[in-house]
């Protein structure tokens, strides 16, 4: 018995097939009941061990499957919200496009002659050009206290916090143009405190040594017009301003303009440059005046056609009752389509 058992141990250690071992033991055992019992017990133990190994393998396989499933689910969870939110943004763009198309196709034409005693015509002057888009993070911006921006100076801005966040990640920071000042720098102060942008203020009616905001913004005693303007050498086109300030290739995050009528001359060339990809502007806040468009039946439609061609959306319109009786001039806010999608994506897609 001892010889046979030693043989078995040696064979097991050597890794020989167990079936052959059992046949060898049976021949050696003969009628030896002790050896038969030991062999039977060993066979049973081996069977149990084999089953245990099979079970362990099954558990390992199941564990691997679970881990694989978790990875797939995690990947799906990461992709699904992204896909869902992009789908929502697509639907919003479709809605905004349909509203703009409806405005473009309307036959309404405002009375641009503004003859005496035609107050009703004056009041409907801007009615065709209503906001088509929604910025989920718009605010009346520019007061001394945030969210308490009252009076004539503030403008409706899209994504002030988004601009600030992007500026921290961008070595060049953010860039703001403020056209027209009259020494009111409340808007510039709000931009500096909230976004920390590089700001340039322009006003040909204020002497540089009389300007009060040199610690907040870089002041230029310039007005916007066409180059070689009859108004003087301190009037420049937007393209010339950008070139002389070395801002070619940079994005103007906010272009605020309140120049008491210069918009009809200065803005179309800028919008055309934006449409050609020569200049990048994310949003424009502009006070528009009836007096700048009267006498030309196509002037107003032409202006908004250029806004559309530059891929801007109207996202806010505010009637100015401070000095314009609520209809002689209005505050419009335009936003670049791509930038609006980015800002709205912060809320739809929870990109924090």
C-alpha cells in the first residue's frame, strides 16, 4: 500500500493524468481494502476539487463580465447625456431658425418716411424685428451692483459667467469693446469686476485727459465711421480700429455700441467682415435709432439681413423709454449662433 500511495503522490506532483493514476492504483491494490478505500476517498476529493475549480472559474468569469458590463454602462452613461443634450441644443437651433425664417418672410414694412403726425407708424417701426432666440444665462448687465442694473446704461448680455470662466482658461483672456461713453463707465466697471476682461472704450466727444476711467479701461478718443470720414481723422472703421490695436485674430467677446446713430454706417461693414470670417465677435449690444435709417426703404431690412448672414441671433430687444419715448430708439442684443449654443450647453448639458 505504501508503495502505491507514494507512486500516486509522485504522479500528482508530476502533473500526470488522474485517470491513469486511478487505474494504476486499482491494479496495485488488488484485494487490499485499505488501499481501495484510500483510492476512493482520493477520487472523491479530486472530483470535489475539480468542481471547486470549475466554480471558481465561473465566479471569475462572472466577475469579469460584471466589470465589463460596468465599463460599458459607464461609457454609455457618459455618452448618453452628451448625446441627449446635443439633441436638445439641435432642437433649440431648429426652433430659433424657424422663427428667424418667419421674420425674414413677413411682408411687414415699417414706415421709414416718419412724416409729421405719424406717431402710430413710429411706434411700429421696429415691430418686425423681434427676438428669435433664448439665452439661458442672459442678464441686464452693467450696474454698480450685479443683478441690480437699472437705468439707461446697462445692456442685456448673454453668458457673463461663461465668459469669465473661459477667460481664466485662455491666456489671452477676454476682450470687450465699448463704443460711446459720455464718461459713464458703469458698464466697464461691471465687466472688469465680473469677467476681468481687457476693455477698450471709444468716444470722440470726450477728451482723453477728461476721461474718468483710465484705471478700468483703455480709452481711445475715436469714433466709428468709415475710413477717411468727413467728420475727421479720429473717426475710423471697425476694421482699422481692430488692426491698429493689434487685435487681429482675437475674438471680441462683447461689442457694446451706443453712438447715437453711427450704427447705420459703422455696423454693416463689421457684420460683413464677420460673415467672411475676417473678424470674430461673440455678441453685440447696440442702441439703434430711427433717425439712422429713415429715408431708405431698404435700410432696416438690409441691416438685419447682414445680422442674419453673420450668423447672429436676436436674443433681446428693449424699448428705451429714458430718452427715446420707448420707440425712437431701441436696445438690441445679438449673439453669435455658436457662442449661444456654448452658453446654453452649460445648462442643458451641465458642463461645469
